[in-house]
C-alpha cells in the first residue's frame, strides 16, 4: 500500500486531540483529510481560509467559527462520501491529489 502524504507525527497529534476533545469538529475534519490523503493546502484554499487556520482547527488550538462551520460540514460530508465510494484516498503527486479533491468538492 502507498503511504499517506501526511507525517505520522501530525496524524498522531490529530488523533490524540480527537480522543481528548471529541466535541471539536477540527480534529475530526483533520482525520478525514488525512484519511482522504488530499493536500491540506488545497482544502484550505477551497474553504477560503489560511492553511495555518486549518491546522489550528485540526490540532485543536482553535475551534471552527460559526461562519466557517457550514462550509467545513459540507466539505466533510463530501470527503466522507468519497471515501465510502472508494474515490478516496488518492495517491500520487501533489497535483494528482489536488485534482482529486477538486473533483470531489466541485459542488460544495
């Protein structure tokens, strides 16, 4: 099996935060991003946020604002459906993974 692009250290950090603070949406969304193997930078761009904000959410440093929550929930639903349908995770270079993300989130 091809390895995920995310570092094991970051995956562990997000998993730990998810276990410690299950009420936070950010770590849950982060695990979905990692499971999908899509670039965090492309997710941030799609959500019209900074990549730093996305990582703060994923690592539990900040909660997702009420203004951004609907976009995150919609994107999370699309990513989850794509994983269930076998469209994700996608492997390849950054451009391949970015294209896969855009095709999944095109209506979102």
